[in-house]
C-alpha cells in the first residue's frame, strides 16, 4: 500500500493518491450505476485515483467516458467465473490498488476474494432488496464472505439495512448507511413546456410523471389502475412514464393501458437521457413501487421542486416527510395511490408549497457532495488515514 512521505525542509507531507478499484455487476441505466459513475468521477483527485471496471460496454461505460474516465470492460459469464477472478487479481496488482469499492452482490464477493490475502479493505454498497436474494444455496456463503473483518458494508437506507437482516452485530465492521446523492445544481425549479409540446398537450393539461426502468418492482400496473381513477375525476390529467422498456412487461402494460381506455392520456416515453428536462415538464411526481432501497428518482423530482406522491415501499419514508414534501400511501393499493394524487391536485397552492419544501430537503440532505464526503470519510477510516474535518450534509 502507498504511504505519505515527509518532505525535507517542508512542514507538511506529500500525499500520494490512494487507488480505488470500482466494481459493479450491471451496466445500467439505473440508480446503482448512476452512483457508481458519481463516485468514480467525483472523488477528490488529489487524494484518490479511480480505476473503474464495468461488465459490458453500454450505458455506464459511455457515461464514464463522457465524464473523462476510461473504464475497463471485464465481463463475467458464469455464476462463479475463475477467469474473471484471476483478471481482477491481476488488476489489483498492476494498479497497486489500496481499496475496492463494489456495488451489488457478485462483484462484492469477487472483490473480497481477489484481495483475500492482501489486507486490502473492501467497501460494498447495496441499493435494493434484490441485491442480496433470500434464496439460493450459496447466499449464506456469500454473506459470510461479505462479513470478512476488513469489509465495510454500506446500505443506501436504514430500511434496506434492516430488511436485508444486516444488524449491527457481525464479525466485521458495523454496517453503514450512506444515502444516495444527486447533483442538485442540475435540477432546477424552472418549469418547461418542452415535454408538453412533445406530447401535444395544451397549457391546461395536468401532467403527472413517473421515472424508472420498466420492471416489476416499479408496479406500473398499480400506477395505471390508480391513474384510471384519477382520470375519472380530472379529465385534463395525463401521465408520462420515462424508463427503459423491457418485454414482456412492456407489452403487458400496453395491453392494460388499452383495457383501461388510457391510450390518449398515458404516454410511455422509453429511456430518457434528459431527466432534468423531463422532470421540469411535470406538475406532480408519482412513485408507485412495491419495493425501493432508496429511490434516486424521487430525490431528483424533489430537487426539481415537484410535490411527491410515493408509496411506503422502504426508501421513500426516509426521503419524503408525509404532508411536508408530498403524500405517502400504501403499496399495491390503487385507490390509496389515486387518493394521494387527487389530494395534491385539488390544492395547487399546497402542492407548490410542498415542492418548495421538497427542494430544500433535497439540497440539504441528499446532495452528491454530502454523499461523496461520507464515502471519503469511510475510505479514510478503512485505510487508517486521518479524518478531514467533520462530515455533514450539503447546504443550499
């Protein structure tokens, strides 16, 4: 490992940047991949040198290149891939790695095994309940590997830590909770008419929006059922859903939209690279998920100044204060979700107040700067380095 060296004739020392190997199971787009990219590209370069390794050349690799980073593409083709493990060990040696930062389960196990006899600490971040499945013959073994004494396990919310059964008593270090952060400067409270023009909507339309790849946990089926109830009461309401489609679920949602008579009012937009612009075109953000470890999209909507209607699905309860920044409703309950939406739509002034309060909370508690400071503090503790001042949340 590197060391700091005294400089003759100088009061200080030369700090040699520590090298962090970043690993992840997936290539995105998605929340975990977004946080991966933020850590790789935002850690202080005077103190840290990032070496990113991604499983395929897709969204995440392209995003890293756009931000000036050059990721290595290293696919893993089997449930336990010895060639992948050997390649990681070679990277660790070649780049003189000081610490490994992993996301999701497989690379957390591989990262630990690749550094097993080297005393290199591993920080493993988990973003959702599916990250550590309950079933499977090897899951207890993988959990045991993650509890190795030099490992630090990070969860993006307290509820996720508790639901995955990772209590404070373990063979290794106590689990950490570091909420995901966003670049609040990118998300502004200035409305935009571009999305309405794209959808051919008039100025009197009320535009609700949801953001997230089309997968079962997002429960867009519940959202469609709830929106049908909203539409019965508010004929000017429209719903825009932005997220990467995937069959057969996408086809099922299209059929459900048709059965509910919502073809003209529910708009599936597919993957959007212009998330800030998409959010600026909305009047209200809706999260219908049945399970969320955190919900980066909810924080992005809050930073845009949107009132929130979200299900009590884990992470949102630690992000949104019911009645202050929006409305929290029960999961898998279309009537409850519809009532929450109608409550906000029926009181526009209250909704605007919620949006302003949501923006303040996002900037204060969930900025990317606050997240980076907390990770850097954890890295220093893992490496036995001195702290750099107190870690807190970013201000406005």
